[in-house]
C-alpha cells in the first residue's frame, strides 16, 4: 500500500478503507495480536469474554486502515458485551484508539459519527453500570449520583480520545497545507524565472537583430559594389571581399549567440556598446551614485554582441547599486583586459537593512542570460557587506576594435 496524502480529509462521506503503508498495517496487526496475547495471559472468568477480546482486537487492528469499519466492530463488541452481561474489561480500551482515528482520519460523516459514538457510548456505560445499583434498592439520590459520576468519567475518557484525534487531524492538515504552499511557491518561482528568462531572451533577440541586420546590409552593399567595380577597378574586388568575409564572420558569431526559440518582434533601435560607458557612468553620477572606474590591460576587439552584453550587465549592476545599495559609499567598476578576454567587476556596499540574498528579479536573471549567450559567465553574490557582480567574456575577432573607457574616479 502507499500513503495517502489526504486520507479521508477531503471527503464529506465515509471512506471504508484508507491507503496506509505496509509498515503501518503490519504494526497495527502486530499490536492487536500482542494485546490479545497479553489479555489472555490474565485470568478470564467468563468464556464469552474471549469473544469480546477478539472483537476489540479486530477493531484495534482496523483503526487506521478502516476507521469506519473499526467503529462498527467496536460497537458490535460493546453490544455483545452488554447482551452477555459482562462487566468492563481492559480490552475496552481499544475503543479509545478507535475514537481517536475516527476524528483523525475519518471524513466529515465519520468524524461526527465518532463524536456521537463517544456521547452515546458514555450514556450506555452510565446506564449499564447504574442499573445494578438501582436493582439493589439504593436510594434514588444515590442512583443519580452514581449515574452522573460514571457519565462524566466516560465522557471525559471517550471525549478526550476523540478530541486528541481532532487535534492530530488539524495538525496533519496544517502540515499538508504548508507543504502544498511551499510546493506552489517553488513552482511559482520556477515559472517566474522562466518568464523572466524568456522576456530577456526576447530583448536580446531584438538587440542581435539590429547587429545581424547591419552586418547583412554591409555584405549586400559590398557585394553589389564589387560586382559593378569588377570591370573598371579589379583591385577594389579584393577589398570588398575582405570586408564581406570579416563582416560575415562577425555576423555568424552573433547569430550563434541566439537560442533557437528567440523572437525579435519588438521595436528596433540603435544599441549601445562599450563606447557608451562614459555616458552611462556620467548619468548615474548625476543621479547621486559615486562611481570609481579603473581600467587595466590592453583593450582587445570584441564582437558587437559581446559589447552589448557587457554594457547591459554594467548598466544593470550600477542601476541595482543605485536602487538597493548604500549610495553613501562609492561603487567600484573594474574593467580588466587580458589575452583571454574582458573581465568586469562591479562592487557596491549593501545597505544595513538589505537581505543577504537579493530577491529574484529581471535584472539578475537577465544579466546571467546575456553572459551565457555572449559565450561568457557571470556571478552575482553578497560578500561581507558588499555585493559583487563579476562578468567574464572571451576574446573574439570582430570587424572593429573595442573602444576603451578612460580611467576616472
């Protein structure tokens, strides 16, 4: 058998059998057999009591697999005990476990049937045990006192078992609700990230569309020019073919950055590059952000798609520093060139009330997506009160060399 997550809690009727684990079933049956053997080890005065013990043990074994059937079996055993005029027995304690499971695992009908059984059973016990006092000719006042005392005692015992089962049911359902909520939140975060990534890919597709369109326009123009100049100026053909070759290689590198499902249905426009970093830094300084810029190494050529990715990552990192960081402290922008490529680091101080990990947003997911599509990698994490964004892009061979950002502070 397999565990049931809701086990009768969602049903408004009576479920005859619940799904429980094999371990639970084996435990319940073993416990019932142990209780029978333990009870039979004690002296049994009336032979009919053996039947009561077996019936109550059966109810005990069925209490979790079928609370409804266990309740019926317990009533059958109690009825047989009354008809046989047997006194209370230790085996009757199985009724407490049955009432517990009706409240803990039963559906709406069975749950309230358990409460009704606790009340009705208390009345039956009180009447049954008081009859003997009445038949002995005890005063009516004494009979009433005995009846009230037994009734209260039975109600407390049976009602407490049912109440504990109801509390266990409430706790289990609360745990299931928390688990379902946590699962839903996790699925929501995954869906949100997928939406963010898809939106960023659409934006990247628009950017790449401009680059590829420009490269193809150059190829077409150079091809037409070479075809017309072939007869009058043959040497111009070599220059045109060289330009076409380099432009096509760059366009091919940019196209490889695109994912197969990227779309480019957004409005077109001119895209920034590393040459626009001075203007970006100036705008953020005017907005109140102190930025210290350091550039080391010899600038290397980068493809236009990589320049755009680097620009967007720096733009997003500096914007996040302005929005979420401590603007009273300077932000460090380090641009390091090496034979392997470009390495950019943006470091800003976090506010005292900032969380250790920033919430999921378009910016962080977008930066990572751009870095991956540009052939590089990106890390963004808090470290000792600082938030560090690190971008690495490999060296490429485009048609134009990479512009530099002058060292400023």
